[in-house]
């Protein structure tokens, strides 16, 4: 099915989606926990009922499922439904906020209540940008587990995308805490599979380079955030932050080493992922 995305966004129309809600539920399985642990470079083990799952496991639960006939050329579902039908072709996870109250555990039935909280527009260096904010409350039989705000950005299909800003900022000083891994296609494919994310920029190099003009496959925003949260918890005795706020700074591409970094602050931690040149690609703050 071909999706027409040519007209300028009608903000008044799109804001009619504010307040719309939907609910979904899923089971935290041992197999899901094993797969996510492996993707996050953790010890896989043999998770059993009651064992804690990785802190951002909820991003793998109850993903929207649509027939192939209802997918857009980019692999996402066609516009409309719960999310507003923003007529801009590029969409990315721009950032968000997480509050952790309780761990998700193997065997939990997790329920997600979602609400469109805001729709805004602005003009940036790449043209028109439309931001959609979605609030989620994740609960288990024990009560609230995670409260979240996701910020999704839609933008125009401009020319070829540079691998880095034209005038990249100097890398920050070396972090006190740092881990490095390779951003290879298998890692990106595994996370797409775990989240049932059909967005082709993460696994279809021809599409990413020839259609959207990127220099390679793009590292998922949530996967970067997941690495940051796990490092924050690891450095804080296994306890996730009470609040984690994050935003994407620039794309992170496959094919080179990336790092997960953290510095202690009076309020908690400053954390970021960075490309092989040390330039931040996602920044976050964690407080306990």
C-alpha cells in the first residue's frame, strides 16, 4: 500500500488527537528476558518466574501488530489510528522521560495505558518538525511499575543526511564511567525483532541509504536509552533511577564502536551514548 505524504501538517487537525487513549497487555516471558539480556550484552542465564527483567523490557511488550497490507514504505504502520496522521515521511524517537516504581518480572502480566498528551510543530534546519508526546503507564498485578513520556518527531524528507553535523562539537572530556561495544547490523536486527519494529532504517541498508539518504543503518533511540539506564542502575547498586530524562542529539550509525558514558553529579548522574569520535548521540540525566 502506498502512503501519500505530501501536504503540510494541519496542526489544528492533528491536535484533535490529544487525549486519545488505548490499552494493551502482554506477558513478560523468560524467552523475552533472555533475548533482551543478550542484546544488552548482559549475562543471559536461565530466567525463572519472579526474576527481574531488564529495566526497559516494557518497550518489547505488546507492540502494535498490523497486516503487511497496512504498512507504509518505511515499514511503520500507515498513519492514523491511535497516533495522529502526521503527513511527514521521516519519524524518529526524539527522547522522553521514565519514572521507575517497580521491576517487571518473569511471569508478570503487564498492562499499558497510553494517552496522546501533546502535538506541537516548529521549523528547524531540516524544515518542518512535528512532535507528538505520548504518556504511558505500565502496571502489573503489584501496581504501577513505570510511568513514561515518549516524544516522537516527524520531519520532511530532505536531501542526503550527513554522518555527523557539519561542524561537530568537540567531544566532552573522558567520562568517569565508560563501556564500549560494536554497533553492528546483528545488534540492530535483534532489537528490531525483540520490539517487532518494522522501521526499515534499522535493518534495510539499501532503504536507509538510497531512500532516506543516511550513510548507514541507524541505531535505535530506545536501544541507546536502554543501555544508558542499565549503566545507571549498575553504577547505583542495581537500582534504576527514580527518574530518567533523555533526548537524541544526533543519529548513531552502524559499523563502528560506540560508548555508554556516565559522570556523577550532585543530583545523580549525567549519561550519554557517543559515536566512535566521542560525539554524544543521546544524552540523559538520572536521579534517585
